[in-house]
C-alpha cells in the first residue's frame, strides 16, 4: 500500500513540476530533468527556496526504490515525506501561478 501511495504522489508532483516548467520553457524528458529545470528557472533566480530541490531528489529516490527494488519495504514515514514534498510543491506552484 505504501509503495503505491508513493508512486501516486510522484505522479502528482510530476504534473505540478510540468506546469511550472511549461510556464517558462519546454519540458525535459525525465523526472530528474524536471527537477533540474525547476532549479534553473525558480531556485537560481531566488523565487523558490533551495531546500525543495533536495526534497524532490529524495522523493525521486523513494520512487525508484518503490518501483524497481523488489526488496523495498516502503514505510509510513516514506509516504509522509513524499506527501509533505507534494504539499510544498503545490504551495509553490499556487504562489507562482497566482502572480501570472
């Protein structure tokens, strides 16, 4: 159950990242590319706090383990971490898009 929740959470985060990128540029081809573009477009220009990038990479790590490691035993703490990152990126997107 936790593995599926992390996977679904990643889908939502990815969609939000795509919107934030499309507001400024074309989409990269990978989730890691999305993180890099968010850093380039928003963090470097001081529109978003740098810690969100570390959080996004951590969620990517959780996703990769949940999807591809058959020995992975995702726990509630992993889900909570992914959900917290989702809430943070959702709030960032809301603030950025309200300014448009």
